C-alpha cells in the first residue's frame, strides 16, 4: 500500500495531479491493489468493479432491494422519517469495499482516499447531472473535539476536502459542531441510536443555505441515525435538498 508523507496534504495532491509532475509522483499503479494501471487511472478495472457497485438498491436509503420492487418502494423508508432525500454510496459495507474503508481511516493513506473521493464525485454527478446549478455545499459529519484530539484527522473531513477538489464544490468544515460525545453505537437499535445522537450537533451562526443542495459526507452510513440528526438541524435553514454521501452503506 502506497502511503504519502504527512506534508503531502490534499491540496498538494491536487496540484501534483494537474502539473507535469504527475507521472513522476503518482506511480502508475492502482491505489488499492498496486497493480499497474494506465496513466490517469487511480484504480484498476478489477478494483473499480469490486469497490464501486451497481447493485440494485433503494434510491432513498441505499439498502439492497429485490429487483422486482421499484426502487422508491422500500418498506424501511416507509417506517423511517428521514430528514435527507437520499443516500449515495459507492456500495455496501462488505468485502473489498469494507477493507478499503477501514484502510481509509489510517492517517497516511491519502492516495486511496483521493481515488475513492473521485468515484464518489462521479456517482453524485450521475445521479444529479445538474448539480452545479444546485449551489452544492459539502458538509462533513463533524467529530466531537475530544475524538479529534485523539486521532488528529477525520476521515469525513478528509473525504469532504478531496470530494471538493474533484468536483469544485465548496466545503464547509466549520459550519457544524458536534457538541455531544456519543460514543460507540454498534450494539444499539435504530431507536436507541436516534436517541443517542439527539441534540449532538449545533449549527454555528446563521449560514445562508436557502436553495442550496447540501451533501453530508461520512465514510460509512450505518443505521443512518447520525446523518439523519445532522440533516434535521440543517433542514431548519431551508436548503433545496439534503443528500448523504458515503463510501459505504452498512446493510447489517
Ligand atoms: Zn486494483
Ligand atoms: Zn429505503
């Protein structure tokens, strides 16, 4: 696995890709399996097929659906009150994509995050070809400050910055604060998770979000409770639409 020195931050990577140094600095190898790829590609075809899925799923919550059902007729979504319009993910949290997401949590795997953020930007543009006209704003799910201290970097923040580079859409990293430390939610039911994250976020100031398409970014959407709580807060500012964007959607 290729890792980048810490000083090669996301901005430098963008500059490198645009400059003539690209073939010197970016090896012509897949960001995931390190096999040789053609210049300009960041993932080989085999990894792309494993990491970016076209499996049939609900267009709202991104959970798998039997292909006999229309993708707007999901029983889970009938039972949930989502404050966002849809979840866009590269695939489900399993197999190679799960491995890639876990790798992305490491601090020095910028190249893999960069490659996956590019696929996310493509997926968003496929779903919303007119995104540029929607005044998109990328909003990473913030960590509580105590977690930030421990890890020194947030995968959501890093993905949001990289997504912004690939798309040109602005990112708001300080617009939302996480004011409650919610801890691990792994063993909790959806209802307990919703209670656990209630009041966890605070919007800083009064940002003008009216008419804008907000893209909430996280690495994985598990139950959707965290993104839903953030969307609930953001909806008060009357955006045009709120989508949740993640590398993977957990299906367990
Ligand atoms: Zn590969
Ligand atoms: Zn659904």
